[in-house]
């Protein structure tokens, strides 16, 4: 048969590689800065853009979508061509994908720092960017499928199964969770409210971890690990079982982020059991990685690439075991809202995603520049710095999470809470400091890598188009009986459809009843829509990222009810677009904040939290005192809410601002009584209005009715 | 190298010995402090578990070190100083376990005073335990360094020329050898790898068709069974409690316990039974809470209502005027329940009834202290007939709990 000659496109891989390194460092710097702010609030510089509530979404988005995202594309563009024995389908699409993705990242960075956010974790980007992501994702899909279809290899290797499942699932997750109604160019409200919004969001949020940080990276592992170790993959059978089991089961596990919340119990239980069933499929990937190294462990001692891979795969195994454990309700009762979760995700992020990205870079750069790595020793030092960094990051966070949670739950024999919230925070400050040292070490290691790669590149010559040859694929009518999965491996489109069906099942079964069955969210008659001023205040709450540190979800625990008040009911959130339950309590829960403090307390507290609660680590929000509230957006916001089913009277949008001013004036007058002069149209007034409203409606309900709900 | 590996695998058996050692030392320690509270502290428990784990690691490393040293010495001198190195290990183990014991006993007196604590433990306990863990880590590092040093020597020696045939034979043996770990995972010897090769070739990547590790497969089945049982128990048979039921049980249980405790201590105080506590100890305790707690941020350090030279959020508590009544019962009620929407929050979840009575008594005792700078009077004139004669009374007001919004400037 005639052998065809063709060229792999290395240039696009190089571009994504540079982006990976640059955004990795940017994202880690943002993380380090945010970590320092937790114990040294003044380092927010008292600027809106650099305060924790905006910096934290920047950190998470930069790491997930810019650093890991680019590293995935880098690895896919490299491996897909070689596994398909074909150049990418279209160079033009490759470059549209590349520049489109970088433009999205730039837009994300700017808007997040501006405070433009939807208030849903890892989906903070506003609707124009959401649309751009969808388009670029489709471009990537066409390019990938085009390449697969014109391949010269008959069967699809396991790495490509993972790429396909990733593509189709991320598309589904992104589109469903980003359903929002635009109010203006940079503001929208989530289509869903309260409990439903929470369910959709964590279905998305959990599977962002599953299908953006796990499945594509597993695909990369399946290519780069056997290549680097020069060993055969341990078990094809295991690949098949763990792949299909993983994608089917993963999608169900989202509700484990909402245990003991107002989400119906049956949905929580589904989250628990599917998380537990995830252990084996997840570990299938780890086993296939580690057992592939059988007979090559002597190489691990020498080769930094393999060193990084071994730790990455081990971290993957640890966090995928820990995840199901954290999904057990009795463990979750301790871990949730604490730093334990932070430790858990960073084992995955720093260990699995970070280390595998580094391994791939160390593997590819010498090959694409045709020269050995500049310094193996430097790479080994990077490895050790990174590993120590991970330990120094994770151990204090585990400790802090456990200790703080136990303090929250401590009672005196008289039945009083033993610790005030603030005591539990100041107590773990030293651990926060150690954590940031760990992060700094990890970042230093990354700088080592930059030096190493730059020196390597300087030494070698870049091969932009790498020559390769293979025989074209011919349709042979072989009637030989093939293993069923081998047949599937010849049919990429069937595989795509099958993946989509499998991942759609879990979401549908969890969401449809929650949306349609009334008893899941019992109505509470006294819960009323927000006033226009409160609505504006709520948008400020979202804009400043308050949800990154404050939850609004009192779980049915003795200590939480004692500390915060009656536990949260599903019916309380029906007008919350988006929900703001939060996932972390760096500060106390705010679900019953309304009426707890005076207006002047909030005013002073926003100006400088430490005057009202000495030792507080909350940043100052001085600009809220000066900024004038933009009331021109009120009518559009009311109309959007009406579209979403919030029962404002017809034509209310026209008179909403009059109501807004009336309420603002009364708050300003109230502040004046406490010798605080503020214009009624300051943003702080709207925020106070919202804070004083949270969780109050239910108090108007007769006791009997509350008891019957839920 | 081979005898050495065998030696290491033998040490696994010897770990049993280490367990024995630990089981001997730990009960001694556990029996030491009769105070059981240390075990109910999760942080302490974590520490203890950590210490035991590290101890086990030390034990294992110690045996490996002995093995390595043994091998080295045998080769070098043909003498048997194993006993000596075993002694070293024993000393190590015993010294760490005796530290253990100190940690336990030090905890006892400290735990009872426990005025300031770290994670619910007395500071001395905390530091001793942290020091033990640190020490154990140091020992581990030392052991690792030693093992590394010995192994390096070993490696160099092995690298020395041996006959080709010997090398080939050793390699062949290795390829056919199956360790317990390999058997546990149903792995085939490396020599039979070719039989498993599926002949796939993706850019040079081959695939084997190893059997699924049995523990993995049965573990998977087990989690599926777990899922079925879980759903059955909580949603079909309803033998497991719902979140709400769990909450109600927890509260009921706690309330019962609290009641018993208070009955035992004779401190069942509420707003109907509270009386002015004139004992110095009570007033001092009230003062301590007032000054340490959040009271001063609204009422000022001297209760004058002046905070940092400015009128604070709360009223002057030393004058004759009261917003919510000035009797001991009124003050107790105000602290316990707060005044909704007026800045005074409820402190009943922070302080016990006894403590609130102490604070209220302390506040009562401040009457007429006349701080240098005071906030303007707020509320109604109140004269207490029981405790102190009024100095500037005009008329006696009733002490009903009424918040007079129209008169109030603050709050």
C-alpha cells in the first residue's frame, strides 16, 4: 500500500503551550494574592478590583479555563494528530480556536475585576462571553472531529474516547447552566431560581471538575504516560470499563455539594450514592496509569517527566477517594463550608492538573525543539519544590478545616455555643499563613520551569511542521468477528452520540422532578419578591463576590440553628435569581442576617470591618460609600424578573424607582439618627437594604406553617 | 540485591512486633490520665492517631535500617552486631513512647484550667503533642537518610562486576517473580507480557489486556450494593432518618443533657428567677465578659456609652435612665433576648444564663460610677427600690419592658 507523507502542526501546540505557562503563572499569582488577603486584609489595597471577592473568581477561572484549559488544548493538539496519524483538520480553525480562547480569557479577566459576574461559581462570566465560549467550543469540536474523521488510524485510542466525551459533555453543561436572561450588555439573571438554580449550578460545577479537569486530563495521561515510560498500557479491558462507568456515574454526583441544604433529600441521596460508586471508575484511571509503569520504576527515579506523572496520578487517586468520602453525609457535615474543601480541590488542582501539565511541557518541548532538556536537575528541583508546596498547602488547610468545623460545633455543658464565629477564624490564621507559603513554593517551582524551558528552547531549533508518514485508511470489508468495543472504536460519531446519551441521563433524572414536582419546593406564603432597592443591593452583593466567603444556607444542625437561626427552607429562595448559597464560610452565614444588626452597624462595618469586630479578616468596602447607585437599570431589572415569573404587578417597572427612593430615604434617615450622613443614592444604602431583608420573610409566617414546610 | 529484598519482605512480618510494642506502650499511656476529656477532643484524637501512625512508620523504617545495616555489616566484617542496632531501635521506640506518656500526663492538670486553649486543648498539651509529632518526623527523616546512605553503599557494591551469567539469571528471576502485591492485583509475570499484548499500536503505544484487579472489581460491586442499600434504607423502608429528623433528634438529646447538667449544678436561672449577684467573684466574672466581649464596642469600656471618644451605638449604662428598664430582671431580659432592630442582639447563644446574670449584676453595680465623659441620657428615669437608694429620683417608674422609639436617638 502506498504510504502517505504528511506533517504534524507543532506551531499550534507551541502557541497553546506558551499560553498554558503564562496563564498558569498569572492564575497562581492571583491565588497567592487572594491567600495573603485572608490573613492580611489590607493587601486588597482597598481597591474594588483587587479585593478577595473579585480576585477569587479570577483565580479559579484563570486556573480552570486559562491554565488547565490551554494545557488540555496543547496536549490534545499534540496527541490527537499523532493518534490519528493526520494533521489537524484545518489550520484556520486551529488558530480561530487559539485566539478566540485567549480573547475569552482576556475578556474574563477584565470583566471579573470590574465586578461583572453572574454569581455562580466557575460560571461567573456574563452572557456575551458565554456565547463566545459556546462558539469557540464548537470551532474546537469541528476541528477535532474533522481530524478524527480524516484519520489514517482505523481505531480510536482510549485517549480520544475521553476527548470526545469531554467535548460533548462540556457543551451540554455550559449551555444548560448558562441559561440566563440579559438585562443589559453586561448583566443577566439566571433563568433558574433558588433550589433549582443550586441544583443546575452544582450539576455544572461538579462536572466542570469531572469533564474539564478530569476526563480530558485522563486522556492526556493515556497518551503521554505510556509514551514517556515507553511501556504498554496496563489493561485495555480496564480502559473500557472505567471510561464508560466514569462518564455515566460522574454526572449524577453534583448534589453532593448540597448535602443538608434545602435541596430535597432524595436528590441529596442520589448525590451520595453515585459519588460512592465513583471510587472504582476513578481509580481505574489511576491503576491504568500506575500499572503501566510496571517494569519502568527505575526510569521514574531518573526522569523528571515520569516523576511529575507519578505524583499527578497519585494525587488523582487520593482526591478521587477523598471526594466520595466527603460525599458521605456525616463527613460532609464536618467538611462542608470549611477549608477542608479547599485542601481537597488543591490536591486535585496542584497535584493532578498542575503536575500533569508540567510533565507534558517537559515531555513536549525537547521533542518539538529537537534537543534534550536544558537541565534535568532544575526540573527535579521544580518537582521537589512543587511537592513540598502541595504538602505545605494541603496539610494546614485540612487542619484548619477540621479544627474550625469542630469549633463551630462545640457547645458548653450549659448548651451555649462555645466559640463566637470570629474566634474560630482568628484561631486558624497561622494555618492560612503556612498555606500561602506552600503556594509560594509551588509558584517558585513554576518559575524554575519557565527558566528551564526558555533555556531549552534557546538551545534547540523549532520544528514547526513535523514530518510523518502512514498508509491511508481503506474501507476493507472484513467479515472477521471483532470484539464489540473494537467496532465502536471505528465509529467516532456513534461514540459521540452514545456519550451524550449516557451523560444526559443523570442530569435529566435529577432535574426534571425538582423543576416539575411541586412538593419538592413547598411554597411559603410570606416569602415576597425583593423591593427594587433590595434587588439593586442584591446585585451589589453578587458584584462584590460576597458569596465567595459568606454562605446563605443554614443547615439543620443544632449548632447552626443556635448560631444563625431557623434552618433554611426550600420555599425561601423562589425569587433568588441567581441563588447565593455559597460554598465556603470564611465569614459567618448570612441567611438570617436581616434585622440582626442596625443599619449604622452595617455602614461602619463596610467602611472598616475591624472597628465593629476587632480581628475580623473581611476586606474594607470603602467605595460602596462613595459610589452612586445606578437606578437607570431598575426598570429593566424589574422587567427581567417579571419575565422569569417574579410576581411584580403589571407596569411596576415604571414606578419601581419611586419606591426605591422612598426606601433609600428612610434608610438614610435612619443612619442620620446615628450621626451618619450619607446620600440616599449611595450604593451602601442599597446593600444595607438587601442585608436587612435576607431571611426575614419566614419570620412573618405562623410557627405551625414553618414546621410543616420541609 | 536479592537477599536484601528478601530481607525487606521479611521485615513486613516483623511489623507485627512493632504493633505489639505499641499496644504495650499505648495502654500504659491511656490508663495514665483518668480525665477522659482528652479523647473527646477530635484534634487531640487526630494528634494521637498521627503519633501512632508515625510511630508505626518509625518501626518499619527501623527494621529496614536494621536489615540494611545487618547486610552491610555481614558483608564487611562477617560479625553480628545486629543486636546492637536492634538496641538502637528499641531505645528510639521507647524514647518516643515515653514522650508520649509525658504528653498524656501534662494534659491532665492543664485541661482542667483551660482558660485559654488551642483547638479545645490546653496549650501545654497542644505544644507537647506538636513537639512529639515534630520529633517523630525528625526521627523518620534521620532514618530515611541513614537508609539512603546504606543503600547507596549497597548499590555501588552491586554495581561492581559480577559475571554476566549471574546478571542474566537475576534478571530472569526478577521477570518471573511475583510478589504478594502482584498476586493481589492478579498481575502476570513480566516474562509473560507478550501473551497479553493485543497488538494495538497507536503512535507506538501498545496495549496489554491484563485482568481487572479483583479487589478493584469487587470493590466496585460493593459500592453498587452500598448504593442500593442506602437508597432503600433512606427512601423506601425509611429506617434511616431524614435531615429534619436527624436535626430534631440531636436537639432533643442535647436539651435533655443540658437540663440534667443545669439541675446538677443548680443554675437554672431565667428572667423570672434572676437576682442581683453581689459576690465579688460573680461581679468580676461579669466584668471580665463585659470587657473582653462585644459589650464595649457599643457601650464603651466604662459603660458610659462613649466609644473612642464618640457617642457609641449603645446607651450609657451608669446613669439613671434606661431604654428597656433598669431592674436586674429587665437587664437580664435585654441581654438574653436582645432588642429586635435596635442594635442590641440576643446573647443567649453566646453566654449561659449564669453568665448573663453575672453581666447584668456587673452592670447594676456600675450604677452611679459617673465616668468622666458620658453619653446623653436615653430612655426613662428608673429608680431601683431594692438595691440602692435613688440619688436624684423624681418619681418611680415601672420596670415594664417598653422600647420608646420616639425618644431614642441611638439604636
